[in-house]
C-alpha cells in the first residue's frame, strides 16, 4: 500500500494542468521509453487487454505483434465498448492489416479521442512505442476518463480514492512487499482482477511507470465502485421490497379472509335455501334448533369478519396510494362488492326459513296422526286376512270323495259372505293412504307398500274365492261321472275275469306224450284255443277303456282322491296280470309242443356250419398265394365269426335239455345228436387256435431268419405237394421223397440225423413248422455262439473277460444293463475286480451251456 501512495505522488513531467487528458494525447514520436517503464507497461497493458479478451475466449501473448493484423484490436474495442465495429478484412496482405487497424483507430477517434502521431502503419510494423501509446489511449478513454472523486481529474481522483480507502489501516505502510503480494493475490482470487505487475516491479524500481500504476489502480477502483453501487442498489431494492412484502401480506390476508368468508357463505346459503322436509317430528325440531344456533352463535362472528374485511381493504388501498403503487385488485369473485352480493344472497335465503320450519312441524303432527290410524286399520285387516290365501289355495277337493266335495262347497258359500263384509274396511285403508300421499308423508313408501299389499291380497282373495267355487263345482260334476263309470266297469269285468281263470287252468294242464304224433294232436287243440283270443282281447280292451277314462278324467282335472270302485272288488291290475299270464302261457304251451321239431331244425343248421368253417380254415392254412399277414388277417376274421356263433350252440344245448326233461327221446327229423355237435364245435375251436399259432410261428421264423416271401411260397408248395394225405403233416416216406427231390444225398445215418431234428418226439410225422425250421437252418446265415464270443473279445480288447464300464461304453444302455445283470463273474486266470465271463454268457444264449 505504501508503494501505491508513492507512485501516485510521482511527477511524470506533465504538471497539474487542467488539460491533463489533452497533454496525454500529444504523443512524442521521438521520445524513448525507460526500459523498466516499457517492461512494466508491456506486462500491465497485456494483462489489461487479456482481462477483456478472455470474455471472447482469446488472449494476446506479445502486445506489439498480436495487434498487427488489427483483428484482436477490433475485437478488444468491441468488448470494452459493447458496440459493433465494421466487418474486418480477412486477408493476410499488408493493406488488409492496415485497413483493419485504421478501422480500429477511426472507432477510437469517433469516441472523442485525438490520436497524435499514431498511424496504422506503425502498429502494423510492430512499433512498440506506438502500440503502447495506442493501448494507453484506449485505457484512458474507456477505463480512467470517467473516474471522478469530488470533481477532480481522473488522476487526482484515483489518488484521493486510494487515500480514503487506505486511511483506516494503521499498518498500510508496513511490509510493502508482503502487502502488495497479498493485495494482488486477493484481487485476483476474489475481485477477478488479473495480476498485472509483480511486487518486485514496483518495489525494485525507483520510479515505477505511472501509466502502468494508474491502469492497475483503475481496475481496483472499478471493482470497488461496482460493489458500492450494488450495495446502494440492494438497499434501495430492500426498502421497496419491504413495502411490497407488507402490502402483499395485507393482500394475502385479505384474500384469505375473503376466501374463508365466501366459503362460509357458500356452505351456509344452500343450507338455508334447502326446503327439503325431514321425515320425522324429532328431526324437524332438531333442524329448528340448528337454525336458532345459527342466528345466535354462527352468524354474529361472520358479521364482524365482513366489517373487518372492508376496513382492511380500505387501509390497504390507502397504503398503496401513498407508496405510489397501483391499486389492489382482489382475485376474481373476491371484491368487496362480490362479498356484499354474496352476503345479500345469504340474508335472502335466511328470510322465511324459520316460518317454513314451523309450518312443516305442524304438517308432520297431522301426518303422524293419520299414519297411526292407518296402522291400526291395516293391522286389524291383516290379522283377519292372515291364512285366508292359503286356505283358498288349498286343493283339498282333489283328494276328496263326492260326499266330501259337496260339504266343502257349502262351507265355501259361508266364507263368501264373510268376505263381502270386510269390503268397507279395505276401502277406508286405501282412502287414508291416499291422504298421506297428498300430504307428502315421509313414510309414504312403506304406507303405499303396505296398502298395495293389502289391496293386492284383497284382489287375490277375491280371485281365489271365485276360482275355488268353480273348482269345487267342476270337481263335483267329474266325481259324478266317475261314479257312473265305476258301475259299468263292475258289470263287465266279472264275466271276463271268470273266462281268464278257466283259460289258465286249461293252458297249465299237464300232458304226457312219447311220440311226435301225440304232440301233433295237442297242437291242433291249442290252435283252436288261439282262434278265440282276439275276441277276448277286444273285451279286455273295452274294460280297460273304462278304467282309462276314469284315469284320464282324474289326471286331466287334477283329481288326486283315492278313487275306489265301491261296485266291484276286481282291479285292473288283477285283470292285466291274469291276461298277461294267459298270453305267456299260450306261447309256452305252444313252445313245449314245438321244441322237439325246433331242436332238429337248429341241429340241421349248426352241423353243416361247423363243417364249412373247418374246410375254410384248412384251405386258408394251405394256400400259397398271399402273404402270412394276409393269412393271419383272414384267420382272425374266422376266429371272430366262430366266437360270435357261440350263443347258437348254447341255445341248442338248452333245447336238448328241455326235450330230455320232457321224456321225448325219439327224434326222426335230424341225424345230428347233441354229442356230434359238441365234438365238432370243440374241434373247430382247437383247429382255429392251432392254425393261428402256426402262422404266428411262421412269421417269427421268417423275420428271424430273413426268409423272403417267395421262399415261404416255395416251402409251402413243396410241403403241400408231398403231403399226399392232406393231414397237414408229412409221414417219414413223404419227407424222404421231398428231401430227395430237393437234391439231398441221403444215407440212412444222415436221414436219421435229420429226423431227430424235425421229429424229436419220434411221432413219425413232420409238421410244416418243423419243415420250415429245417430248411431255414440249412439255408440261412445264422449267428453262432462262437461268433458272439468273438464279438465280445473285440469289445474286451482281446481279454478273456470284459469289464462293466466297457459294456456301458460299447453297447446301448438297455442292452448293456441286460448283459451286466445276466453275465457271470469271471473266475479264470488274470481276472480283475468286476470282471465278467462273456464266454459262458454267449454259450448259454445258444443252449450250449448253463449259467
């Protein structure tokens, strides 16, 4: 701080004349700068320029070189003046640069600054003295010229400002180096003033450059002057805002009170306007008490609030007018006039409310009296009517006899008289209900419902009364008709019942015969009896017709009485049972007479049928044309036909048993006995089962041996040819002849060996299956135990045993587990734990050894 004071008092040779600014503009072209001053000016002016150029995100490094093209010089002037300069030339030729510098100098001149001896050529040529002088001129014009403290010049004003600002500090002259460094550091960090000089530049120079010092100090002046202006502006704003805040608080308070009062009016007015009467006297009296509470307690505070709101509004408007503020305009609908209008509506709704309440209370008293009268009369009527509907709805006449129906009819006439006597009370109940509706009784819904129920029940009773009279009269007539029908039934059922009893005795009469001629005589007599059955059936239907007519009348008209025929003890069930027995006995007797002939007829059909099926099966088993599957399909069809024919055999057995029980043993109408039929049927079942098994075996053999269908045909043809007796098997001579025809050179020993293969039981017969097995064994390439052992040896890597993991690795899982479960452990030399004997297993597969 001491060094700054020394610099300010330094006399730079310009004197203290009034025209200081004019003398600064007269630049001496030939005067040379002190090197220390030039260094200080370079550093200070460069920092000052960069403090402004950084706003455009650029800077200069060398002050005499970076302004030579005029571009950054024009940019600097635009930033510090806030005005736009003419568009610069972008060329790099000398005349482009001179044109740009001239545009900058012209702009400086336009601001009232005289540039003496400073030309664009010197700036473009990089003349340090001229460049520094031009920058100083710009600093004077835009940073220092406007500084004035108590009407002094800029220089004096800066000095006076510095003296006043440092006066309160007692240690301002102590430690100049430390003070300067501290001041420069704080200014750069907190005031955004770049460091333009070092403390050494000022302390170590006898006469620091005045222009550099003034430039640096002007930055401090502008920084603090801006802070003071901001403080003054802030104080003024705070004062204005205090007034505004107080006014706004009053406005908000007005808005709140107005909203609350209007809300209260909005809630209260509909309550006062509501003329909906309550349902009971107690509720209406409570409503009257609520209104009196409103007049005594709720409304008076709101009158005070309304008055206070108007006073607050007038006070606020006065304050706003005094503080030169615009008048307060409340929110829409919250003006004093709006509140007054709402209040007027409230008082309008209040008028007549109390009178209406008293009128309603008197009306409810009248309604309560009428309602009580209605309840008494309704209760009396309902007590009388209770159960009447159920009584009238009863259909007791449906189960009553003719005498009982006539008694019910007389009782009903007495009820009709009682019903007519209650007509007047029902009309009185309806009249009271009508009056309650007209007076708008609160419980009119329940009254109307009860009245409607009484009226509906009354109408229902009238309807049911009329219907019951009609039903009773109709039932009386129907029961009289039924009584006549019962009499006619009794007259006709007795003779018919006697006829049926005699017929049953005749049909159940036992007969003993031993010849067909005696049977024929009984058949003729039976046929004559059958001729009388249609006439008897006509009488039966006529008698049942009478009964059905009674039932039809009973069902059609809902008569559920236990209708007993007092004129007869014979029932329709008894007649029907006897007639059914007659009908059943007629065919039974006829069947007994015809059973002898029936057995003969059935036996003559079944015997040939069995023979035909045997021939078909034999032909199917010997045919060569189709495949084995075709033969199997045909045989399955034959088997199904045979199985479904079994009931015919069972029926024939039954007929045979019945004839034996009747002691008829002579039957000349058939050559078949039951024993013949039984033997033939059993042979047929055996043959079809054996033939199907042979074909299945042939299919298995064909598939296992890989025999083609053509080979099977050849084998069948050869077998059929040498089966000369057609027994389905070749004897020893036929088989020898067959082998010789196929090229075998047979000696006795060889033929004996072959016979041991095809006929191990020594029956002397060769079946087709044995023939097939022999031929396929001779011609097919079949596996042997030795081949299987060799295959296992390959899997075991030539070891005499195989391990479990080798089986699981080389074979499918299911086949590997099959071998592991069945293969015995290896007990030979060189075995390891878990070794299995595949040789024993393989020979056992072909029956050459036992496991």
